[in-house]
């Protein structure tokens, strides 16, 4: 249960919850930090510190000095505040409907009903209202990052081909790494003195780990990385999804071994291998075709559903699926191919579409169903088990390069907005 909760809660615990009815019985709250036009209060900070302590576990909390945890949590709150202010300026919001759907998916992914999910949170002594609002903030931050970062990432055909050529004779891109990471950051316009001080600190942290300090504790205390409060845990990633610097650094390390500090534009990195594997997974692919109708002022949901039922009946009565799709489908990409989507695998389509694909037998035509793109009927033509092939290499290479560039751009962007923000510490103890 702890593993489940730590995966769910650690990125999500941040909001203000006070009780006005007790205001006269408690000392007045005070501001700890001013962040641009926003503030972080002592109550907000203490709430979040308490939530993190509950999730870190007794043994880990006992090894971390309270002032170190407080410093790391406060810095996370400052970065979140800056991002939420930017999101507000861009009009990025998350309504209750979207929030409820996200919470339902979180519950489903852990094989719980929403009520069971809430009970689990509260049994751990956590405030569900705080958890709910922090979930909203995390969604907003994710949407902001996608909007800001995505527009800056481009991958040329030449880069894709170079990537393929570099990995053509090696299976290293298929290795899965589970890594922990510590970043000793340097400012965007770092002076030689800044770089020297960061290098000294990185070397010091490395020596502490070598002499027995836990990597996770050092990450919480010193790291400026996004996963610092999770002990620097980056989770499982394929080698081609990691920065090239990281792969080059860890490829000759053994499980449990920590790298010496390596420098990038962001600062100095320490990496530890939790595990690695070179397992190849066969992908089950489906060859399918569909007909799409989009809703509009002229066609509502019920009309689209009824029209697709009529088209399905025509096909059952002997009409050719491809001809019907070419005539009626509103998916321009597949319409000219008789609705043919080609071979598709896991993750190629939105979950609502993929769930229907997986539920059908070969030759079966679905009932009308709705996705964010409109209403569909779908036919499964054939299935196969498929390994990595030349036909998929370009897409895999492009996705890997995009992810690598996006991770680096996100690190630089977070550092930049933090450097540019007005941050004033009011409480000297913070």
C-alpha cells in the first residue's frame, strides 16, 4: 500500500486548507514567501510538509533533517506557484468535470472505486480536499508545460536518420533503465564561480553517497531536479527516452552503482542505477478500419449514433464497408482508403478507441461509440504479434528525440522562470 500511495501522492500534495471557525483560537497566519503576485503562507507550508512526512515513511524521515525537507518542499512550492501564475495568464483552467474524471481514472488504475480511493487517502491521515485541489494544480501545470514546451521542440528528418544510423547496429536503445537522479543546478547565466561552487557541492554529495549515505536522502536534501522529493526516482525508461548524457554515463555502471558528477547546461548530475534490462517486448497489433461522423449544429450525438447504426445495418446486409466509409466517413486520413487505419498498436489511439479495438473479434463490427473526435463504428480485420521493425523505426526515433529534447527544454525553462521570478523570503527561518 505504501508503494501505491507514494506513487500517487508525492507529486500531488500542495494546497491551502484553513478553518475560519478556529481563527480566534489560533495565532494569526503569516506570509513565508512572496512569489511575484502570489504568497506562500506558513499554514500552507506546514500542511504540505505534514503531507510529505506522512508519505516518506518513518525511517526516511528520521534520516532527513527537518530544515532540509522544509527547504526542498518550499522550493517545490515556489516553482509550482510560478507555473500556476503563468497558467492563469494563459487562461489554462481545469473544471470540476475534468478533475473528477482524472480522479476516477486514478482510482481505476489502482483497481478501486472513487469512494475506496478517497477512503485510502483519508486512512493515511491525508486531507482529501487538499489532495483534490493539488490534483487540479498538477493538471494545470502539466497543460502549461505541454503548451510552452511543445512549440519549441522540432525534429528534422536528418536527426531521425542519424538516430537510426547510430542505433542500427546496436540494441542499446531497447535497454530499460530504472534510475535515480540528483541535479546540482547552476544559474542560466552562470559565472565561473557559480560553476566551481556547484562542482564542489556535487563532488561532496558523491563522496557522501560513496561513504554510505542513501542516494534518496541526498536527492531530497540537495537536488534541484523535478523528482527530488521522490528521492530522485526517474522510474523505468527506455535508453532512447533518456538524455544521451545520462545513457553514456550509466551504460557501464552496475546495479546500485552511482556515477561521478557529469556536467550539462543545467548543472551537475549524479545518476544511480536501480535496475536495467534488455528485454524485448512483442507488440500485439490490430489491422482495423472505421467510419467517423463528427457532431455539429446539423448533427447531434443521437443523430450521429442513429446514422452509424443505419450504415452498420447496410454493411451487414451486404454493402461494402470500404465503399460506405469512402462515401460517409469524416476522417480525411482514412476516408480515401476506405476507412483503413492500417496496423495499430497500444498507445496509437485514445483510450476510448483502443478499448473498442481490443474488445472486438476478427471480422466483428462495433456498435457506435464516441471519442473526443466524434462517433465511430469500427471493424477488426486481422491481428498479429509484431516486434520492432524497420517500418516503425522512424516514428520511434522521432518520439525518442522529441522526448529527450522536451526533457532538457523543460529543465532549462523551469530554471529560467525561477531565475526571472520575484521571490522574497519573509520568514528568515525558511
